[in-house]
């Protein structure tokens, strides 16, 4: 007499379906966590724009901070004798400290208030004192 062996269909498709469902559930949970965290953190407050004019003959890097222990943020780099309007500048709060650098060297600073910037219609001019000192001999020595 012949022996008949019964075989069952492999369970692999069921296991694959379970793994796919588990992966989808994990992905949904991860997306939900990131969405929740981003709502808690939120985007920083910004001011609509800041107009900066550079009357100097130097390329000037402009930074902003609220003073104290707050982080400094880069605002713009201005070409000589230029003007730029920077959109969506991170709001520094009630106190604004605008720093000016030429060739990596701090050359000036403006301390003002948010109210002062509003009165100035968010327009700032790089102080001419921020111009890098001339290199070479003084003008009086050049003619000798």
C-alpha cells in the first residue's frame, strides 16, 4: 500500500503580510511622532523683511542677535555700495544687535530695539565706520 503524505502550503505569504502590516504601522507611528514634534517646536517668528544699505567700498557680512546668550544668525552679505532686502528674517525680539564684519573681522555693531526698527521701516544702513581701514602707507607719506 502506498503511503500518502499531506503537505501544507508554506506559511511564508502569511508571514510576509504580517511583516508588511507591521512595517506600515511603524511608518505611521513615526510620521505621527514627527508631525507632533514639529507642531511643538514650530517655526521661529520672523519679520517680513529687513532692508540693508551698504555705503562702504567693502563687502560686508551682516549678522543679528537678540543680545545676551542668544545665538547669532547670518542675515546677508552685501557687495560694496549696494542695497539688499532680506525676506523672513528671524525675529530677535525686543532687542536687536546687528553686527558687521569685513574680511572676517568685526568692524561695527548697531544696537537697537524692535520698535526702533519699526519706526525706521525695517531699514538699516551699514555705518561708514564699519569700512575697513585703508592698507598701505598713510596718504601724507605716499608723496615722499
